C-alpha cells in the first residue's frame, strides 16, 4: 500500500498538487486530521478504492490535531505502508502577494494579526513535518504546469533535482529582500560613489569594474563568498532544495553589491543555472 501526504505553507500550491495526484489515479482527500489517516488503511480495502493509492493534504487547518503527525506517520510505516511526504514551500513575499490576489483568509487568521506574522507562525508549526519530508519543493517561481511536472517526476521516480541559483543585488537603504536564503553585506568594501567620475555609473560598467579589480580585499571577498556558496549548493542539493536565493547588499545597491553579484554569477554559472538581477541599480 502507498500513501502520499502533501503538506506545506498555505498558498504554496497544495490544492494543485492534490489535483495532480488525483489525475494520476490516487484516491485524494483534503484537510485531513493526521489521526484519520490510520482509519484510511481500512478504507483502502474497500472494493471501490482497493486498487488505488491514497493521497491526503495535512496542514495547519487541522488545528490542535496537527501536532500528532509524527506519531501517525510512524504508525503507518509500522503497518507496512509506503509513506511519501511532499512539502510545498514558497517565499514570504510570494505568499503575501498570492493572498492579495486571491483575497483569501489565512487559516490561522484571527482578524488582527498581520499576514507576515501568521506565515511565520505557520512555518514554525510545519517545521517538523518539513524535516520528515521526502521532497521539499519551493514553488515561488513556478506556475501550475511546472508544479505539475515536478510532482509527476517525483511520484514516478524520474525527478531531476537540479538546483537553480538566484543572486540579487540590493541597497540596504531601500530594505532587505524578504525572500533571501543568504544575505551578504558589501558595505565595508571601497565605495566608488565617492569617486566623482564613477558616482553616476553602476557596478556593471567597465570603469567601475576596473576600479574594484585594483583592491585585494574585493578579490578575497568574492573568492570567499564563492567557496561558501559552493559548499551550500552541494549540501542543499542533497536535501532536494530546488532554488537558492542569495542577496548581496551595499548602501544604495548601485556599485559594490552589483559588482559582487555579477562576479559570483560568473564564477558559479558552470556549477548550476544562475540568474543575476539588480533590484536597486536604477534608483
């Protein structure tokens, strides 16, 4: 017998994932308290579903019963079931934007608490099931077709777990990117802003690049960051993480952070797909 449990953040695509599993022939249920999964074993013996596999969405909507999921999964495995857990995640700003588009109410909402705090609380509640999961999928940059493809690949055992790296430069004066897995600070490096002929140029222009290349501290910083990221990429890949978000900041996001982001992208592009962007370069 096989059971697939889908869990994750509200707004990360669980309903879509369950629809994919239904199309694949699974007997699907949404918003099931963990304890009821044990009863599903007997239901699987019913003639109408005995030839089907079962899939269920379990998340914070179960309220106080959600905390029992670890014990329930262990019992299911002891009963001889093959249990797979898919965890869907997304960045906070993406989830907030999705809620603003759908105007749906967060399951933990009390009418007073800000959405960003509800998402943080939800992450805490889901932390254990995320650690238990066989596949953690970040849907931040996915449409429904990409999510469907990933779910099918995982279930059929043909999953290509190649990670994508997104590097973004930014200016601290305009706020820290909320989606970042890692944030690096370049404000201690020499600043071309104080060089009159470079002030209005950016970190992608040859004059500014030439300026930075004369400083050993800049070269060493790039080298050390690249080594850290290579280590992180190798180990995150083992955990089936699909996307890594890295942000590099300086004061205004126009010179130092832009240069560092570009250099990291150049160094790491042969290791995995890299996308480099500059949030505040035009400010």
